[in-house]
């Protein structure tokens, strides 16, 4: 946690405490998991590494998944997204190919592709329909529902970008060239999480050493006028802000 000078769009200046969050998922207990067909379980695709909460998640060991309801009364989004099914299909195709190659291998010879292809197709169909792969919350009893990775307003969180030819941008030549390649030529406001009873959604602020941002998110631990969270793509950069 660090102190930062914040300037709101109305030119008002104040000093508040800032923390940071990112999309790595590990710090807040999210992990990839594979659904197990119609069963109320998922298979975590994670390491045994201790998480930020101090808990460990056993890889591949089935965990019960819950259909949770948030305290606000909102229901957690259900159903699978296209990319969840694509990931499941790809994993199924690889598994099908591996099993087929093992069963068809004779005398150490590599089986013909024609023998492996049907198993890949069956694995892909089974993976897309029965075992989609999606992020899950593996902490507490609310684990198991899919994670959309968006803010409370439904927006995708972003880091701020200064104007392309600004001094801040030119002092980082590697990022400058990367922005040109990615066609990220315009300045962009970053995502801030704040207490929306004090800073409503859409409140624009400037944070020294971070940039311009707009309030698009909130959190249960972010309360009061003197606390905000700043979004970072990179986990190590987020740690520097606390």
C-alpha cells in the first residue's frame, strides 16, 4: 500500500492510499479448471503452490462447484463461453491423439495420422461438450463458478496509456514501439476500483506515476474516501503498489 497524490478532473487534489490489483488470478484465488460433464465437480488445472490466502489447491483433484448468489442478490453468470469450449475441445483432441497413439503403437513404430485423426475428433467433440475449461474461484465455499474477468460495470480492466508522443511514452522506447505495432496510438484511461458511494462510476482521476484513470470497479475491502485500487496487467508491477 502506498500513498499517492490524486487529482480529480475538477482539478481538486488530495493524498490517499492506493493499492493495486491485476489479472493474474493467483492473488485473489482464481485458477483454471475443467468441468466434469454434468457432474457438480470441476478438476483444477493448477499447481500445489500456496495461494495468497495461505490455502493450497490440489491439482486435478475434483472439487465441488457451487451455483452461488452474491450478497447483493445478483446471481453469478452461468453457462459456457465460446473460448471455454474451444479450450476444452483442444485439450480433448490432444488427449484423444495421445491415447490413440499409445494404443496403436506397435513395435515402436509411430502410428499413421489416419489412425490418430478419428480419436482426435472424438476427443475434441467430447471436450467441447463435456469438459469446457474456464477460470474458477478455488477459495472458500463460493468456488466453482466461472469468472468473466470484467469489472463491476462490465468493462474489461485496462492500464492507462499516456499520449503516444508524450515525454512519459518516449522515455520507454520498447513500450513506444510495441504500442505502434499494436496500433495503440491514442491515450487511454486506466481502471480504478473505489468506494462508489464516494467516487461514483465514471469519476476521472490522475494518479502520479500511474496516469489518468476512471472509476469502473469496486470491492468489499475498498471503503472510504482515502482508499482506491489501481489496475495493472503485470503482477510484479501491482506488487510495487501494494
